[in-house]
């Protein structure tokens, strides 16, 4: 699985003019299941996301995790993280099929919740509008390949 994690002061996702999910301080997590991914990879990624020490401590150092600050996560499916960009038109054949991608996306969200984090979600497969205020900016790329 792949995730693009952004530290945010606020974020929301809107579908057809209706807010589907929103958070205050925390993480926007754009997540993509890759062909052949498993629940074990989803669980590893969830642990990594909630324990990433990318929030400031009292001395201003990135030394606190999402769990430490009591922050929330907005988890949004993003199959385009699987883009193959050898040419000018990206291909997405390495993304998991939609049914498998949705299952692993839901599993990932549940695993993040299982760590005591409040989770808001987008709508899998929908045309979503994501708004965020990136705090820092801090943006981290995670990939379970080889884990």
C-alpha cells in the first residue's frame, strides 16, 4: 500500500457539494492499495501513520505522533498514487482492483481507528474535492513495498 501523509491544521473532503468528512489538527492520509497488497500491509501502514513523529514537541522539534497529540485523520482513497509514469499518460495497472482496493481502504481506516484515532473518510471511488491547510508544510510518502 502507498500513502501520502500531510500534517494539517484542518482538512475536508466534499462529494457532490456535501462535506463527507472533515478534521481539525491531524493528518490527511491519501491512501492507495496496490495489486497484491494484504491486510498485513494495511496494518503496518496504519501503525506507521499513527506513530509518525511529525508533530512538534514543547521545544519545537518533530517528536510527537498523531496519537500523542490526540489528533484526527482524514483518510481518502487515491488510486492515482499507483501511477506508472514512464510516458506522458500515467497508467494505473499496478493499483488493486476496485473491490480489493475498497476492502483494504476500509481495513486501513479501521486499523487507524483501532489505535484510538478519530477517523473521517472520503467516499471510495467518488469524485472528491479535498481541501486542506498543510501545516509546515509537512508531507511524507510511505510505501509498504518490501515490508
